C-alpha cells in the first residue's frame, strides 16, 4: 500500500491517502501536546511506541468483539486503517477520580469511583473540548439518534472492562482513558484513533508511579521510559 497525499494532520498523527479510497495510512508522530496544545514538546520514538501499543490493544479488543478501524501495522510508525467519518465526540471513561474530574467537582484525587463513569466531550479545539451531555449531542447533530449515544457509551464500558482486566494482570491501574469512534462506508461504528499512554492514564499498582502523558503534563520527565515500560507490559504473556 502506497502513502499518497497528506489528508489530515492532528496533534499526534498524520493521515495519508492510498490507492484504495477506503483505506488510509496513519503515521504516529513524536509530538507531545497538553492542555489543548498550549504546551508542546517532542519525544523521539514516542510515535513508534504508541503505534505498537495501540495496535496490540486493538487486536485484543477485536478478539472481544469491539470492531476497530485497524487493518494492519505496516511498520513501527505506520498503520493501515479503514477510512471513517469521525464522530466529533470524545468518549472519556473513568475508574478513578483525577485530572479535570477532580478539579471540576472537587472529588479527591485518586478516589475510586463507585461505578464506571462515562463522559462525552465535544471534539472542538477552538472551544477547548467542553464536556457535553446527551441533549447537547442531539442539539448539535453530532449523531443521528440517541441509540448511537447508547452504543458509544456501551462500547466505552466494554473497552474499559477488557482493558482494566488486561492491565490489572500486568500491575498497571487503568485510571481513565479517552476513545474516539468513526463511521465507515457501511454505516458501522468503529473504534478509531488510538489507545495509548497519550490517551490513557496508567498508574503502577506497586509504586503509584504515573506511566502516561501526565509525565509530560506535570513535568515529571522520563516520558519515553514510561511509554517503553507500558509497551513491555502490554507484550507480556499472562
């Protein structure tokens, strides 16, 4: 499959056309951003690590019945993916209070939530990706109907259940994560974008050490080392 013209460049990836109009090549970048790109940086090799981590997790989720846009990994930085129309809703799934949830509601940082919390955020950088409710989604015509929102929420919970168990066996606590979905040419909702330390929060169960992009957000250093450790554990046979 040949990489052709650049169609889109986001904070963490570039998307290229191919000779097949229904397939794209996704290139994972080394760029790091935080606080809606107000803080920027770069970490050599980060893109490759995220590409590998996300590919492994998507394969895991496919086995559990979650259909994704991933066709195959082309090399350490590139994936062949189905072309989808991204639903402009970020689905955030939380198991533990931290970050914006703690700041917004005054919930103690690190508090285990009594149930899995699923939130919707509008995917709009100009508005700083505000939190939205189901009625907002309908008013803004982000989806066709409320059943689509139920599907997003249910898929988010299933992904959480699978990944929480998977990482628990590898002594990583899945604190929260963000996923995005797209609609393919057949109208099917597919898990898209990526699942990586850029989009998840992982805390080491034994030390409490943060193993994700919070190391960049909070100037903790050793970003690449943390991502390498996450990949190492993802590849562990359990």
